[in-house]
């Protein structure tokens, strides 16, 4: 994997207060490998805002962590068959978020990492949605990218 990568993230939330419409983001980022973990750094512009979030994805077998810092701040930990709690901090206040990961599937090759996570999302201790996130990290030099 090269240092310069293309990051494709596709998410879907299905619940009583969501429309079930997929969300997709494609951006560039930086990749490095340290202490037996993959790290991907990228920036994200929040819809309707000019400020950016600095995001980090950390990957190890059966484990993914997504950290966001900026307009919103959160440390989301996805561990297969475990429920983790965190605080989702926004300019309007903080929400207690529960992440109950059912599946964390990570596939690696020399120039690509594919991640699929299925999880239940709770907000303030109430079920909010069943979610799926698919992440493709591909060496920028590899050319075309694909969505898993």
C-alpha cells in the first residue's frame, strides 16, 4: 500500500427515524502501518459547513476504530460481537452513542483494504438504527477504485 490512498466510504442506516438512503463519500488520504495496525488519515467537510473534520481509521483483525476531530468529535470503536459506548460531541451538545458491532470483516491485499461493518446504533440508550458501513482504501497509484 502506498502512502497516498483513495478512501471510499459508503454507509446505510435503517431505522424508524431514517430514510434508509445510502451515503457515499470519496476522498484522498494518507496511509501508514505501525505496531501491526493500519492507519488511514483523511479530512471530511460536513454538509452545510465550511470547517473540516480530521478523521483517522485504525484497523486490526476484528477491530476498527474511527476517530473524528473538528466540528464533531467522536471515537467510534467497532469490535465484532461487542457493544461499545462513546460520546458524540457536536456544537449543539453531546449524545451518548452505543455501537453494537455484529460483523467486522476486513480483507487486505497489497494495494487495497476492504472493510464491511454491520452494527446496531443506539443514541441515549435507545435503538436508533441498524447500520452498514463499507470502506475501501486503495493505493492512489493503483488507478481505478471500486466500491465493495
